[in-house]
């Protein structure tokens, strides 16, 4: 699931309510069927893991291994479970080659993967990733998102806060569009990118290929195209149909 | 936190427009005045006059109370405790074993409390009528090295930013199941390591970036630095300076040269 919207529209505020870092001034937050208000952040973090935008805000250990262990140790798991969870997290974020290094010496993409791994190690059902691809190049983004996709296939819910509509088009199955603290749209990416006006009001622009499809609407191309392959396929089909 | 650091309230009153150098000098003289006066009546007059200055500067009552809350508490403590520790003179109002309370003791407590109030209010007036920028500018013009002035204003400027970073780091660690205030003393101390290390690293990184930003804007390019905003003394500033010197000098002369009891 992706949460999108302009800066300061409330994406992070919404996400921080999920694990109790922020508490609502009105209304109730229900996490996995239980009211969040009578659970501590530590209790909620077993269900909802939250990886912060800036990995430097949380890294403090001497090695990547220790960093990843910190969460499950805090939650008081027995040693053999901790080991298994750490192994899984290191593998899930492909950190095997750097696990004995100091997290501070790693490049940004790896520091971010360490911070995400340290959340995975707590084995939460839901993982919130706050702008995980900011500052990464195309290759790093692809590798990271493939790892995240694998976690999703394990049956975990991924809540992705992002400004990158191409990632949304490629990976998300559900999109929440927010503006001024409200959710204005809740749909799959196809539905979300079909209405340009709503998106524009929220300061968003769909991926170029979707914009192109909107321009080609006159030729009978559907507006909800998400990838270049799909557009090519549609154009070929359309031409074949015209003949 | 940020409200505590920056008391300044933007406004256009006569106190706000006064040259910051004059304000600093006046504040020093008024502080000295509060220290040399020992008669309760005159201290009360001074306190009333300073309260009048707060009014002229249009400080909001709520902000003033927040800024002075610790001072007010200390005043109450002084008034209550002073007579117990200073049982000099007569008449004795109350005596029981070692405890002896005298009228001069009570008056002494009141006097000290009012003096503390005057000192706090004088500096509060300076802080709420002068922006941090003006304050540092004035100190530099009065002879402080510009480097020190800049360091001072940068540290003041970064206090709120730094607080926000620390809060964010705490949140990040709490999201990893850390409970800062739980467990044994040793456990709690270890918990704070997880906040301290990222904080120090962020501070070093910020300082590094900041120094690059300063250099890229040609900091220190020439020794005789020019200023975008010059401070000019207007006639009214000279007048204010003279008045504040007189307010200090006249009672001081009367007390120490002509032995008038003040």
C-alpha cells in the first residue's frame, strides 16, 4: 500500500499514529483489531514496524549485526529466536556482505537497508517505510524495492510513503492519496492515476507513461496505463483492431 | 523548549526600536542599581518602574509569567526561608527553641526577593525587546570578536533544530521497541546510548555541513568585515543612554558620597 500526497499533507503523521509515536487528539486508532490507545509504542512495534526516513537518526551500534539485533532484544525474544529473526532480516535486505562492518561507514543506500532490516528483525506484520528511496539512484531503488516486494509476498503488509509515482505504479496494489490531512482517494494505482485533476490538487503528477496515455486517449488508448510495455501492447492492439 | 530559548516578541514599541547597545548598557546600570539599593521602599519603587517598562514594551502577560515562573518560585522560597536563617535585630516576633523570627529578618527576605525580581525583570525586558541577531550585533559592535558573535548566534539558532533532531531520534528508537525509562539504572543508561550516539553523529555532520556552507559564502574572505545592517545611534538613543546613566548615578552618588540612606 502506498501513501502519496504533497509535503506536509499528513502522510508521516498518519503513519506515526499506527505505532503510537503520535496519539490522535480525537477519534481512535485500531491496530490489528485492538485499540492503539491502551498499548505502548513497544507493544505496537511488534505489529507495526516503522523505518524512519533518515537512517542516521537510529544507527548507533558498532556493527550491522548488533544494529539489527537491537529491536528484537528490546522486545525480549529468547536468544535462538533473536538469531533466526536477525538472519532473516539480514537476508531480506541482502546485507550479508557488510554485516560485520560499522553501519556509519556504509553508503546511504546500505544505511537505509540496515535501518529497514532492524525493523524487519522485530518481525512485524506491517512495515511502514517512510520515503525509503529518497536519495537512492535507479539501480539502488530497484534492488531495494525488489527486496521489499519479497517481504510483501511473505504476507507482510508494506506501507510505503513516497513521492515517486513510478514506484507506486510499479509496486503498489493500493494507493491512498492525501491532502491537507485527509484521505481523498483510496484505490488501486490504475484508479488513482485516472483522475488528473484530483492528483494535481494534491500536488502530484502521475508517471510520464500514464500522462502519455492520457494524451493518446483520443486514439482509444485507456488512461490507466502503468508501464511502457503495457502502453506498447495497447497501441499494438488498438492498431490491430483498427485494421 | 524553543519558547524558552527565544523570548523575543516582535513589536514596534519604543523599547524595541531602541539601539541594542543602549539597552545592554542600561540593563547593566539598572542591575547595579538594584544591587546597591537596600531600602525596601525604594526597591519596590524600582520594581514598579520596571513592571511599567514591561507594560510599555507590550509583553503579553502569559508569556511574561512563563518566562518568570522559576524566578517567582525562587522569590516565594526566599520570603519563606530567609527569616529562619537571618534572626538578627529586634523586635523578636516568635521564638521557640532554636527557631527565632525577627521583623528585620522578614524585611530582609522581602528585600532580597524584590531585588531578585528586579534583576530578572531587567534582563527579561532586554531579551523580549531585542532579537538575538540585534543582541549579537550589539555585542560585536561593543568589541566582541565577530567569530565569537557568530558562534553565539549559530548556537542559539540551532537549539530548537537540535531539540527536534533529538526528539526524532528518540521516536526512531522507541519504534524499535526501546523503552527509555524502563528497567534497571544500568539498562536505562544503556538505553540513552542509543539516543546519544546518533545525536553526536548528527551534530558533527551538521557542523561539518555548516562550515562548508559558511566557506561557500566567502566567510572570512576579508579581515575588515563590512555589515549589511549598521547600527546607528539616534538622538533619542543618546537621550535614553543619559537617562539610564543618571538613574544609576544619582542614587549611587547620594548613597556613597552624601551617605543618604537608600
